[in-house]
C-alpha cells in the first residue's frame, strides 16, 4: 500500500508525483549530493525536488516543517521504520539511515561500523565547516575583507585536515581500506568542491596531497557518483 504523504506540509509545495518513492529535497551542493550519490549507489527509487536558495525555498514554512534548521538535504521516506513515513534531515544522519535501510556501505555491527561513523563525523565536524568557511573567505563576500587573517586561519586548518586524510589514505583504497563506505560519500564531494567550485586548490597546496587526489579521482569515476552529482 502506498503511504499517504499528504499529512506532510512539504508535499503541498513539492507534490509527490511518485509517493511510493523516497522523496529527496536538495540541491547539488557538497552536502546535498551526499544523499543523491548514496541513493544512486544503493539503487533505491526516489523522487528529487529542487530547493532553490535564490527564491528562499529553504525558508518557506513547508520546508521548515520538514527541517526546522532550514538546510538541505532532507528526505521523506514513505516506507520508514515499521512501515510509517519518516522525515529526516542532516546529511550524516540520512547517510546512516539509508545505509542501515539497504544494508550497504556501512557495516551492520562491530568495529568497522563505528570506525566508519568516526570518519563520517570527521567530515561533518571538520572538513565540511572548515572548507565551507574557506570558500566564503576565498570565493564569496569574505574575499573583499582587507584583513586576511580569517582566510589564512581556514587555509591552515584545511591544509591540516587534508594532511590527516592524506596520511590515512596511504596504503588504502578508500577511507576504510578496501571497502567503499558512507565515509567516502561524505568526504569527497567536499574535496571536489574545495578545488573546483571554490577554486582553492593552489591556496591550500592541494598538489601535495597525492593520496587524496588519487582517491578523489577514483570516487569521481564511479557511475553512481557521476549521476548523483547532477541531482536535482
């Protein structure tokens, strides 16, 4: 039986043409594509809805009813735990949920599960915020500031984080070794954004981090990643 999603106000602004599918509300930002890539990797049927920052969609009452923190991505799964619809926000939480739902890209139990989550948290608490701040001070309004100390602080911290990742990847295919996991899905869109959209590769000396570049290339070569990067 198809779940009735009409009780969720977000579906009045973004009607579900396929209410039996997982509903994704997102944009192709580093955080947004984490979820679309995960969905593509897992093969779960889903319906994508674009949340336009230009028109303030993320501040609309309908979107806030799903994510009171007004950030993308967010999902509405009509087939959540116990068969009831599940609304969920925060990209890291969504990755864990989808991994557990499908039994893919995250160990069900044991040390590998918690070590994968540890590296997911490394991205959520370090790489994402620091790379994002560097992007602000290098590409956006912050670049007009005469005082370059804030920018330089984030450059130094971004370099430090890249160094941590580079040393960890030495001798490993992926963050967790041979296994490709949600830790990779969380991390490499941010690395791609740092050297691509933000144009900060030279600023952070990215050429020094050869292991990160190797793993990034392998990540971007995956067909599911290529599909997920273009959604919605």
